[in-house]
């Protein structure tokens, strides 16, 4: 993959990067209908990181070309990365820890703090969202499907070297059901570590508690639809995403100017 970006702690590009240095891999689910969401998510991570990281988009068309993704698209798949996300350990060569995250995230915190939560005893770690039973009454009649571990797979730290994750081969990812994959059925419950919810703060589900900084999002997840869709321009925290978009556009323009 060619799109990895190496950064040092000051956010500057690092050339002659020492391949022995520990660099964390972040895979962002890419959907061609939400390209700008991907760009802003990526920008928000790079801008705030204090550790070297590499970011890769998970692009279904590329994976198909490489022959590691071949399953037919089902009509229940809401994004192009519904299933391909589970190739994360394979894409990381089953080595070290890597993060998978949906493209509809905006990071407000330093990703280092997330990596600091890593505990090698787990096969994966993620936010354990609880949708029962309040969600059924919350949405005012709007159709809201509820299923076990809903949204857990949208941001996952994978212990790619964990023996249990060896079983996430392309063959398995291409054939297993959505329930098997999204509910992490290849793992025991005690192999799934927990991350504070602020790292996958679901707009429309999670809430900031006045005066409690522990509840303020470190990563906002616009799971119902983000401000890149006209309909969701005014959603909660939509202004933060729009500000980030402006900054991203300016930095992209600057890069073009620098090349002149
Ligand atoms: Mn999402």
C-alpha cells in the first residue's frame, strides 16, 4: 500500500524513516460516496498525533484487484467496508496492534492516548456500547435496528499477532455472516477488552455530562449521518466537523502552493 504517511511528533513528514521504529497502523474504512469524510477523519488524526503512525484507507476496489476480497455485495451492507474491515489483521500481516475505524469519525484527541490503553492480553479492544433497552423508546418511532454488539466493530484495536486473530483469513472474511463477524464470534467474551466510550462517541446515543470532562468525546462518530450530507449539516458536533473540513481544505491548498 502506498498511501502510508509517516509523521514525527511535530507533525512533520519524516523521510528516511527507520523501519525498526514502532509505528502504529491505522486502517480507515473508505467509501467512495463519503470521500470527504475519509479525508477529514484522516486529517483530524494526523493533526493531533504525537506518535509516528501510518494511515491506510480500506478500499474495496483495491482489495478486489489484489484478490483478497471477492464476496458479493449484499443489500444489507451500508458501506463499502462493511465486511472488508475484518481484513485489518491480515492487512497488518498479523503483526503488532492496528486500529480499524469507520470514515465517519472526527478525532479530537491524540491517538497516542488510545494506543496507551492497549493490553496484550486481549485479542481486540473496543467500546462496549449498550443499546438495550433504552434505545427502543428513544428514537421516537424512527426505525432503529438493535442487535447485539451494535457499533462495536466501527472502531476496533486489533491485536493482529494474537493467535485467535489468525483465523481472520481472507477466506473467512469473504464467507462468514455479518452476525459472526460484527459480533466477534471467533472470540471469547474475555478476549474483548473495553475502551472508554469517549473514543467512539455516538452522535444521537452518547451524551456529554455537564461538568464531567471524562464524558467529552475524544473521537466523534457521526453514525446516523455526518455534516457532509445536507440532511445532517446541523447535527450535534456538526460545527466541529465543518471547521475541520475548512482547515483540511486550507492545508491541502497550502501543499499545492508549496509544490509550485
Ligand atoms: Mn460509522
